[in-house]
């Protein structure tokens, strides 16, 4: 079981990526894992990992055991790539439109995770806007916590520092490869978001109702359009302005794949709309035939 920590150091680019992730939606909780290392009573984070959510609601989020395993595998990959010992040392999630303190469910989840060495939980609150005398005040808050043996919450200080400085403190070297640029993490998160929508759409396609299929296709298309407009297009603009040509080339294939999926979803929606229109025409024609038969039958009776 993980011991209680005094401070949790998070690299600046990782913290920015987590805040961006939390800003993705004010309707659902998001979640991810922190990758780094624990030294004594201090935790150090130089990367993060996001996997598809098992459950996503406004007041709870759940990730599968497979997601935790995938995060551990990503930590192993990073360790092999950089030579820096890396583990899953924490997790994070958001509280849309709520304050940061952990709920009873959060404390139970953290208590369980601590048995597996996932030391700290961090909660991001980015849509909580208290009304002051001057109106609503937007603010971004974060709160680190652990669960004590008696089940109570223990606050953990979260400190954001530059990634090179953080790695130097952990390894004692200035030659550690710079891992996980912010752009790359955002693109990876976009791929995860698209995967979530793919899974939801595939599950919804089991319905035999043409109306349900049309609705599912429309929601799927809208979701991909929002991802494209809210993430891919701004990301391309920022990367171009920062002259991040290398990263743009490395991630161009993923971006192109997302655009192809959006086009495919649009075509599927159009096909379902045509199917629904034809079904409505057939229904109207059948109704008209029934009305005529009833009229002739009435005349014959007279």
C-alpha cells in the first residue's frame, strides 16, 4: 500500500494537458492517469495517460481494469524509451460545475488504488463559477488527496514545475530526453475521444428501429464534428503558429483518420435519413390505400 505523501510535483506540460482535458466538457466527468515516480514521501509526474471511459456521467466516471493495465504498459514503454523508471503514480478526474473536495466515492476509489501503488488522486474543477458581487468569476482549481486508513481525506500539495527541472530533480541529470510534448498528448487524447464515440455508436447500431439508427448516426456525426472543431482545427492552428512541423507531420495521419471518420459518419447519417424518408412515404401510401378501401366498402354496404 502506498504511504501518505507530503507533495505531488507535476510537470507543467502535463498539468496543462490535464486542464485542457477537463475543459473538454461540463456535462461529464473525465479521467486519466499520472505517470512518474515516487521518491520517499514525494511524487513526481512527467507524463499522463488517457484511456476510454467505462462509464461517463455528470457526477461520476469509471475506468476499466484494462485501462489501468494499459496505463501501466504505457509507463513501461516510456521507461524503455527514456531510461527513467516510470510507474502509474496517480490518477485524475474532473468535477464539472462542482468544487474540488473528494466525494465519498472518490475516497473509496482512492483507498483501493493506493493498495496498487497509485498514490494520489487529483481533482480538477474548471466550470465552477461562484457568483460574487461583481458577477460570475471563472476559475480553474485543482486538489490533490489521499485516503487515510480510517477512510478520511488527506490533502496533498500539488506543485507545478517545468518538466526539465522535474526530471533533473528525479534523475540528477540534465540529459534526460524530453518526453510527451503537450501537442502529442492532446492528439493522443483526441484519438481516445474518437474511440469512445466509435464504441458508443457501434453499441447503438444494434437497434432495429430506423428512427433510433438515424438518431445515433446524427449524435455520432455531431460528436465528431465537435471534436474536429474544438480540438483538431485549433490544434493545427497553434502548431502551425509555433512552427511545430515535426509533430504536425508525426500526427498528420491521426488527424486525417479523424476527418475520414467524420466524412463516413456523415454519409451514414444521410443514408439513414433517406431510408427514413422512404419508410415515411411507404407508410403514407399504405394509409391512403386503407382509407380508399374503407370508403368503397362503405358505399357497397349502402
